[in-house]
C-alpha cells in the first residue's frame, strides 16, 4: 500500500470536500432547514381602512387597522408574502371621496398599500367600476405589482396589465398569476373598460402557466384571482364561457398551481373547494390528481387567510416537498395598530369633515327591511329620486314613465342621525354602489316580463300559511342554507336583484307559478297601461347593462346590445349618489318618506303569514 505524507493527505481531503461541495445543489441547504413563508391575503376590502363603517356611522371590530397589526407581527417573525385580491377602490365613503372629490395627490388606498408594503395586487370588478381616470391613476401609485392576465388590450392578445410577477421570499421563487372575473363586460358600462377585452379564466391560465414554468422555472405558482368558487353562480355551468366564478375551474383544469387565492364572492374559503351539487366543501384536485388548496378572505377584512407555506428540499429526488396549511383568522378581537391609526388620522379627519355635511332633513326614519317583503317607503324614495332626476332638464336625461329599483343593501337605514338630519354619509346607506342612471325604452310586455323574472327569483310560491314567501336556497335534502356573508338565510338571488317598479300599478299573485304572477292594472295616475305601448324606463347602470339577467333571461334582450349600451337612450355622467346629494340640497324643507302602495302581494293574508315566518330568517335575532 502506498503511503502518503500528511500534507499530501490534507490536500486530497480538501479537494474531496470541494468536489462534494461542487455537487451540492443550490437548494440542499433547505433539506435540513426548510423555508417557512407566511402568506396573508386581503380581498374585497371595499374601503374598510379604519374600524368605522361610515355608511352606518358605527364602529366595527374589523378593518385594515387590525390587519396592520397582524402584518407587523408576521413580518417580524419571518418571511411574509402580502397580497390583495381586488375590489379596494369602491365601497366605504372615504374611498368615494378619494376617487371623485379629492383627486389631487396620492389616493388614501395607495397610501395604505404602500404603508403595509403589499407585494402583489390583482384587479376587481369594482375597481374597474371607478372608471379609467381613477384606476389608471391609482394603480401607478402602488409600489406593489398589479397583476391581471385575462384583461387584454382590445383586439390583441397583449395583457392590459402585467399578467404575472415573480417574488423572492427566503430564496424561494414564487410566481403569482393574476386574473379577474370576466363578467365585468356585462356588468359595467363599456366606458369603464374601454380599450379592454376580458377573456375566460381557464383559457387564460392554460396559456400563461406553461409560459411561467418555462420562462421563470419558479419553485411555487400561486393564482391570485378576483373570482369566486361556485361555478353554478348565476345559472352558469362548468362549461360556461367566461364563468364569473371560475377560480375552482382553473384549479381543476389547469395543472401547475400550488395554491389559489380568491375573492369576489365574499364567502371566505379555508383551503377547500365547493361542490355545488352536494352543497359541501371538497378537496380540489388538478388534472394530475394533486390537491390545490384554495383560500379567500371575507369582505371588509372581517377575516383573512393566514397560510404557512413550508418548502423542504429533497436532495435525493431533487425536488421540493411543499406543505401548505392555513385557516381564516377573524380580525374581531385583534387590537388596532396604533402606528397605522396615527399615520392615517389626518386623511380620515379630512374625510369625516366632508361626509358630515348636512344636505337636508327627514321626518321619520326608513329602512330597507320592509322592501324585501313588499312595497316600502325606502324603495319608493329611490323611485321618486330617479324619476325626478330624469324629469329635470338640467340633467340631460329622457323623462320616464316607469322606474325600476331594488334595495341594494338589506340592512340600510336612513337617516343615520336620530335628529333627522340627512348628511352626505346617508347617501352611501341609501345607495351602496357607484351606479349610473340610464333610461331605456321598453314595451309594456317587456316591463311585465322584467317583473315576472324579478319576482320569480325573489318570491317563492305560496299555497298555505307555513310556506315561505322568500325564495330561499336549499340543500339536496331541502333544508335551508345559512349565508355567513350576510348573516342571513341564503336567498335564491341577492336582495339587490329584488327589483320593483314605480309609475305603474300592479299585483303579484304568489299562489301562481313563476312567469304568470304579474298583473299590471294601470299607470300610477290611473290612465291605461298597454302591453304594446313603448315606455321610457329609469334603471341603474348595473341592471341596464344586463346585470342580474332581468333584461336578458327575463325580457329576452340581446346581451351584446346591452353591453354596448345600444339600448340606452340617455345616461347620467356622474354616479347616482352625486345626483341624490344634489336632489336633497334642492329641497326647501324636511322630506317625509311615504309608501305609495302602487303594488301589493296577493293574497294579502298569505303574504303577511309569509313575512311573519321569513323575517327572522332574513334578519336573525342578535345573540
């Protein structure tokens, strides 16, 4: 045996160590010490920046201020990925103020995004609803990357926004693909999304995931989608092109995702998906059989998913072992972050001074709860406003004979102030969304069909006391389903689709089958109503562009013609709240809201019994 001197042996040993090191992969260090990354997602914040609901002038136990404390805690303890799922630029009056009144300088939500140091944000339908002048400006103020792959520049395959981004957390490459719900083009006037085409989410993901895998070779792929899970929502199916709730379909049909984060439906998802037939949560698997966890927070930051991603390297297989666990964490009970509140106090104080401006007064108080069961002073006031706004030549609208209105919030109260003073803040309780006012021409028969569709989705068929008057959702066993989003028994359609009409007199016979309930007896002034005559109708922009399907499935109008506003005869240039504010400011004395009783539910005794049964289901007693 050949003998070596010690120096030679030392050199050989050193070379062997170097050789071993050269063979080691860049991730081998993560075999013994896995990387742990916390992922936090907000979605559908809708302007809930501080713990105050300015539409109700009531304190809340949830807001970005509480969330800021959670962010600070998680950032101190390790790697943090912070994302938002869209719908931040619409909702609370403080956002409206920054969108349309305080248009100079940095938007308050931009300050929030930058203060919290969000990494990535996607685009929501209500962000687009603010219009190009708002979102085109605000998105540029964020240090976070705005990702949305399925909004394209019109007539091209080029994304309007950055389709995806790659962030590095603890040495891990995380690719984040953004998408939004494609229903925007049928829900909003074309002016809001001019220059855009919005394509199907599954189709889009099939294009971009292979590109991301080949170009970026990421360790993790996350979908950040402003879209819900129940692909049957609105009567759609898994095969519906442009499905509004397509997030789960993407997970099931497009391989490559490790995690999907969702929003839009305000449901709250804790890792499971949804079986719309069994009405139960399920594991979601991609085409290769891999489980893809799906998480999504509740609206207004009521709860957020806290997800722990652990990346452990398998040196032998040369691949990652990925563990994803998480849960929805309520903001209720968490303290507000004092630094956050201090930082935003000047902006909040400025807004409060604006929203507390008195614009009128009312004798008495009205609420939207009665509007779910029959004619109500609440909806009649909005009808009155719409018809008078159309009648004022200064607004440039075509005068109308008929108005359509739904109670946009089932819990609205007007006015907030017990003294009867009406403030700017009240207009956000009266009207929840940034809708415009349209006029359209409809025949009497089309008006009847519109109402048949509305009440068919709204009210159940009653034959006896003990039957429900509200059309509720039911599981396969026939049991009612509780809607945690709205803290009420789940209805067949949302109350913001419960359209009634003014300008005409009619009855709704709930003992008759859907489609044969409406009997229009005359115009409101007693003159004859004709099914063949054409009438000018006031309608909000959501409904007028096809939202809720009243004009498409109900009346039978062409969805494309509605989307392109070909059937709109005139429209406001500002949102309805602006005109409501101006209307109140013009009044010379207190307003006394009244119910005009132009329609009623028949038979009245059954309707009363149905209301007595269903009211506590829609408005459960407070515990």
